[in-house]
C-alpha cells in the first residue's frame, strides 16, 4: 500500500530533524552547559581538553614517546587535579590557532606560555598570570648581528600570533619579519640561511643555542604580559577554579619546584613564590 504524500513528507522531515540533532550532540566544537556532573561546562564531563604546542621546550613539548610534558603541562595538570578534574588531554596546535580554537569551543583551555595582552583578552578570558620571563634574539655566529640595532634590514623570524611577533612589530620596525607556525620551522630556516635571526622565548633559545651552536644577540625583559591559561568567555566557573588552583600551587611551593626543575638557574618572578621566599631576583646570565 502506498504511503500518502503528506505522511511521507512528515516522516522525512522528522528523520532529517533527528539527524541534525544527533550531529549536534556529537559535535566536538560546541561548549557544554554546566550541570551537577559537569560544573565547569567542559566539552566532556570529567575531562579537560587542552590546546597546546609540541615544540616549545621547556614550556610544552612532546617527549620521545609522544607524550606532552614541560613546565606548563605539569603545572596545568596539577591545577586541574586541584579543581577535581582527573583527566587532562593535551593536543598540539599551531600557536596562532590556539586562542580561536578555545574561543569556539574546540578546546576547554589553551596552555602554551601564552602572554596575556589586551588584544588577546578580546577573544578569550585568561587565568591569573603564572609566568614572566625574557625574550631573545637568536642568530648564527657569523651573522654580524650583535644587538637589536643590527636587525635593521635583516630577516627576523617570529612565530605567528606569538608575543614575540607583537613585540617585534612594535619595537623592530626596520626588521623584515618572516612569520612561521612554530620555533622548529623558524630555527631550520635560520640554519639554512633563509632568515638572519629568530625572535623567541629566552628559555627556548637556550636549548636551540646548545643544540645548533647558535648565539644570543639580545635578551629582553618582558614582564608586562605574563603567561596565563586561556579559557572561553562562557566558562567563568572553570576560570575561577583554575585561579584557585594556581594560587594554591604557588602558596605551597609546587610552582617553585616545577620552575626549578624546568628552568634551572633562571630568575624566579617573586610574585609566584610562597610568601616566605619572595625576595628580589636578578636578571638572567648565560
């Protein structure tokens, strides 16, 4: 027996609506609403998905087994556990894609030594700062670049979307900026001679200097944009929990222990130390 046209249309429309709803429920890009079993509005209850980078040693990088580790990774994991979140999953991204991915709900948090700036706060919210340090111009021994004045007319590598890129645009107007997705690609270009220098974080620069025989042309203090964990603007409960965990990690010395592990010999910003240890620190020496 034939089904009446009107009934067939209704059935097809209902099936289509069901399919759309099913796809919406399975989509990983949408933020989850808060509930009793998901108080932080995580994409998946009980799991925090973290966007990071895999080549920014000692902050966040993958080890020989492909596991994420580093200062930011271990600190964030500790903070997440304090918030009652036991499962922490890190995924590598290009640095410039981290904040958009957090903002649109693909990830719960971004953690990759991300400097807090007014421009970035237009896209996401940030936890309280947990790291401040130095920026370095790294180059080859025979480049002739001895300080920032030597960058005039030179090709200077920067990671796209990074604090270093913003700093270079503002402070090195005569340099020719060449943008890269990550530090490894930029260092390969420096070693190949397609750029004259690379502008990156002080701690990462130390590793590349040792690995490739490169030298520092300038170490520049940058305490005006401390690193923070990036969180979507619709997750205030998660942000509050991270701030509470950060404060506890600093107060009980966990932050200090991790900093000494990952940045041996480097100055420690006193505002992140337990109150008993808050003494003046010196500039870095190499």
